[in-house]
């Protein structure tokens, strides 16, 4: 059995390594195949361009050569006509001289006739020679033009044939390479699937333990399919058993307590500095004769926070789980606190100014103090128009209220008492 397992492991590892080798070879040969294809396409384009340029050059050269031969032939014909004209003019001049001299002797006549015959014969020979030369030159030019045309026509045909053979060879090699590259991973995948099927049949169907395991898996899947709530019930039972352990329950309470303390510290560090500076600046600028801002506790000491703040609730929440509902404040008391006049409780920084009136010397001082009381305690610029509920410690302007409400939800609290701000109310002073 151990030898079989070792052989099976070696077989599987060998198949996996072969599959990975095939995939890596495919990925390794893919860039070279793409680069060779690009190079062949570029060479094909260059060959086409060079062939076209060579054909155009050969055609132009043949045309120029034929044009030069025609011009040479025309010049020869013109020279022949010129010589014939000169000879005819000479004959006419000699005839005119003979007519002017009168009748000559027979010897001179014969001599002149012989000379005329010789001249005529030489002229005929020259004319025949000229015609023969013209025919030979024309034939040579025609043969040269035919040869150049044949070169011009046969050159591109030969290049096109070579190009077609090159393309066919490249396509054949590319198809062979692509088929080899595509068949190798497919073959590896087929071999891997065949090996997996053989392993599955050998382990799970031809083995007693594998057959029992297969039947168990099938029965479990059937039971889950027929009763979908069975896994949920099992998970709920396991969680119920875990929750009944006292140690875990105490650990949960301790972790919850640590979480609340960490949340309190983080909230204190984030808000204490900014809001303390804002409140103390507002209280320093809004003082008339006495000290302002004594209506709320300080933020530095967590022990002086009111019992309704989230920090005190976070500290005492795990320990007050068994407190009866009768010890909590009644709703009537809360309604009575909420029904107070918002104009009288608009800000804790305003109450000392209402209790302690400094002696005023003029109506201008009173009006100035009244205007200072109406300003926001944060920005000291706009008029108080929004009251923070339910604590009613601060009365801010609309811009400062919007800035406060745009902060994260865990920072929506009064900067004096740390009580969460439930809602706001518009007031008019």
C-alpha cells in the first residue's frame, strides 16, 4: 500500500511538473513567436516596397533608353536628308555651270557623265548604307526595348513568386508552431484529467475506505439538501454551548469594557483640545464683569462629567446590567427638563452675565454688552440662532452648527457635558 501511495504521489507530481513545464514553455515561446511574426511581416512589407521601386526604376530606364534611340534615329534621318539636299544642290549647280558654258566636248561630257554616275552611285550607296544603319539601329533599339520590358515584367513576377513561396513557408511554419504550442497544454490537461479520473476511480471506487467515504459524503450532501436548516441548527447549538461557558462570558464583558474605554479616550483626545479652545475663547471675549462659562463642567477631568454623558455610561455600562428599571429617571422628569424656556437656557456662558450685571455708565455700554451676549460663543461673529438639544448648554450660529453636525456621528456631542446632541432647535433672541 505504501509503495502504491508513493508511486501515485510520484505520478501526480510528475504530471503536475510536466503540465507546468508545458505551460511555461508555451509562455516562453509566445513572445518569440510574436516577435518573429512581426519581423516576417516587416520583411514582407520591405520586400514589396523594394520590388515596386525596382520595377518603377526599370520601366523608367527602359522608357528613357527607347526615347534616346528614337531621337538618335531621327537625327540620322535628318542628316541623310541634309546630305541628299547638299548633293542635289551640287548637281543643280554643276548643271547650271554646264548650261552656262555651252556645249562641251564629248570627252568632257563622258567624263562629267562618269563623274555624275559615280556621284549618283556613291549617293545611292550612301543612302542604302544610311537606310541599313537606320534599320539596324531601329532593330537594336526594338530588341533592347523588348529585353527591358521583359526584365521589367519578369522581375516583379519572379519577386512575387518568391514572395508567395516565402509567405507560404512562413504560414506553414507558423501554423505548425501554433499547433504544437496549442496542442502541448491541451495534451497536458487531458493527461492531467485522465490521471485525476484514474486516481478518483482507484481511491474512491476501487477502495473500500474510499467507497465508504464517498457514500458518507453523498449521504451528508443529501441530508443537507433535504433539510437546509440542519447546518444552521448545528452552528446555533455550537454557539449556544460556547456562550454557556462562564469564562468566555467574562472575557466578552472585559473586552466590551476595554472597547468602551478606548472609544472614550479616543473621543476625548479628538475633541477636547479643539472645543476647549473654542469655548474658552468665546467665554473670554464674552465676559462683561464676571467670569463666564461656569454653567458646565470642565472637560479635562473625566470624573466631573455628568452621569448622562457617553463616557460615564461607557464606564458603568457593564456593571449596571442587573439594575432594575425603577432606578432609571422617569420620563416625566425628562419632559419637565425639556420643557424649560430655551431663551433662558440658551448658553451656560450667558447665565453669569444675567446674574452679575456690572455697573453701566451709559446706554452705549449696555447695548454693547447686549450685542456681545447675542453673538455665537464659537466664532464670536454671527448671532445665536440654533440651540443644542437636549442639554441646552450652548446656543450657536447656523454655520458653527453645520460644522459640528458634519463631524462623524461619534463626535456629535456637547463640548461642555459630552452629552450626545439629539437634535437642534431654532431660536430668535
